[in-house]
């Protein structure tokens, strides 16, 4: 009773696939450090706009009851600089607080939104009639010689 143990030897066919080296892709190449981008100029160390560029308009462009349009450098939104009473300046956002349409320039003491008919007080930004329920954001405007500087949003 000898159970013949068959030792199977695979002679000669013993090539192991140990030399499969996947050499696709990069090996050992580390990307060089990208040059740091040049810092963008940030004017207005003396400005009031929290690091944004200063925006000004000639005071003569804003008569009593009139307006001049500028852009809020922080948001890009249009802002009307107004002078409702002599020597009294402020800025009012042109972005309707109802759904974001552009309100018309001040006319007869009001600013009208053509989308759904809201009206705002052109001196304060307060809602005169809806559907808007919130006033237009109001900006500080300061007179500096013959120019008016747009300041930060007050509310
Ligand atoms: Fe101005 Fe609707 S977006 S009234």
C-alpha cells in the first residue's frame, strides 16, 4: 500500500511573472514648484471700502435730485450716487431687493423697478410700494473737494 505521491514538477516552465513592471505613467518626476503669482495691486490703504479700489465721481455730475451711476468695486453692482438735498449725498444700490432686477435711475424722488413694479425712495432707498419688502442697500458717500467718493454699505 504505498500511495504513490506524485510529485509534479513543472520543469522548465517556471517563469514567474515577476518581471512585469508597469512602466506606463511617470516615475520619479516631481513637478517643479510653480512660480508664485504676482500679487495683484490692492490700492486704497486710505480708502474706506475695505481694500477695494476707490470709486469717485465728479460732484458736478450729481445735481440736487439727480444721480450718477458707478460700480461697487467689491460686487460689481451698479450704484446710484444721489443728492436728494443740497450737500446731502448717498449711494443706493441699483439691485432690486425683490428679485434682483436693475432698478431705474432716480426720477421724481423715486426709483422704479421695471420687473414687478416696486418703487423705492430715491433719498433713503426705503420701499414705497412692493412687492419688494426690503430697502435698497445704502452706501456712504463723502465729498472730497470736487469729487464724491463711494464708501461702504450702511445697511
Ligand atoms: Fe424688482 Fe421684482 S425684481 S420688483
